[in-house]
């Protein structure tokens, strides 16, 4: 199972003809490509379920919500999907986007709610050593680099010391591991395996966050 060149070909054509008339005329091509890509995402889920507990998979629609956007083009020029872990005890989610020249996978905590974000920051404020160990891990570095991605504040969050030694982590508004792929990598027969290996490498990060978000500052379970 792999991503076919026809997927990129269609997305290139769509980016050049992003209008409803063209899309209607090429709907059969879209349906054929989307069905293949959906099967690819289904296989990703099957692989994940071998070593993790997945509650749901969401394959995102190609149609854009243009109500509040300056960009009024009606269609996305990529395919994307996410996989949510099961239950309150397993935190974190997986994501994959397929787009010519801009494909990537990610996992972690994008825009966590304010309670979870505060709990993560308090843990970092007290002792960030376990977070630093993950970022310093050679295998994690190989796949994701030496930092978490995500939006961040320009200064310290309210109630936190701007001179704290781990202010770079405290400023984060989300904590994500991100891996980019070239088009050649996406079209490779190895891509499916590389996705699964990448998600496996995230697990210590997910395990740490799950532990933090299911306990209080004394390490006692809140579930």
C-alpha cells in the first residue's frame, strides 16, 4: 500500500484550477484518488492499533470553510487525517498531511485546553528534566529535531517567571513533534513504514504527557 503519483498529479491540477466548475468536471478523478488515499489512512490506523489504542480516525473533507477567510478558493489542495488515542488515560493525537512539496506528520498537543496547558506548564516550572531528556534523545532528534513545534507567546505566560531557565518550553501554546517529508519519500514504498516508525518514536513523549495530565502536582491520579 502506498501513495500513488496520481494523487500528487490531481492535487497539482487542483491547485491550478481551484474552482467549482473544474472540480465538478473532474469529480470522478477526485473520487478515485480520494478512495485510494482513504485506504492508505485506514492502513495507518490498522498499524497504529497494533501498538496503541485508537479511539477514532478523522479524514478531513476537501472542502474549505471560506466564511471567515480572505482566501476564497473552495478546495484544500492537500489530504489530511488524524487519529485520536482512546480514553482519558491516553493523551496525544497523530496527524498526517499529504501535499506536494509540503507533506508532514505530527503528533502531540495542538491547542490544549487552558486547564491542560496550565498543568503542563506547572510541571515544566517545577522540573523540566523529563521533557529535556525526550528532546535530547538521539532517536527523537533523528525524526523530529531537538525542539517541540507549536505556537508560542512572546513573553512568559501569566504567573510564570520570564527568567525561568525553561522559559522556551513555558512559552509554548502547544507541544508537537513534527516530521517533514519530500515528495520522493511520500511516493516511496517505505512511506507507510516510516509513518508508523515515526509514531512509535513519539510514544515516550505521549507517555510523559499522559502521566502529567492524569496526575496532580503531587503525582496523585486525578482519574
